[in-house]
């Protein structure tokens, strides 16, 4: 089985963003990862399992947190859910 290489995405931002959001660096970066993963999932580009990995969450926590952003976790079809359950 081939192993996949982990890539790193760097996005520059200034302290002005942190001040405007009243957020610290760690919280902002954690939220940014989650929002990227959420949008990719919402657009149907990746599965919830892959999105959870990007967000550094387990799949159940990712699906639960989606509700905070009014995104339904029921975008996957039954076949994909059954496949993940059997793995």
C-alpha cells in the first residue's frame, strides 16, 4: 500500500486580522483549517473523513461541528457511509 505525503499550505496574514477577529494565532489557524475542510466537503470535493483529517478532528467531531455553521452532514450518499462503516 502506498503512503501519501503530507503537504503543508502556508497562508500569510497580518496581526490586523487577529485583532479584527479578537482571536489568537492558534485559535485562528485552527478555525481556518476547519473552514477550509468544511467548504471542500460542502462543495463535494472531499469526503467527511478526509475533511476531518484536514481539520485535525475525528470524523464524529467534524460532523457535529458542522452544525455550528449550518452545514448538513447528510451530503454523503448511503453507499459511501456503508463503505466507511465497513472499513
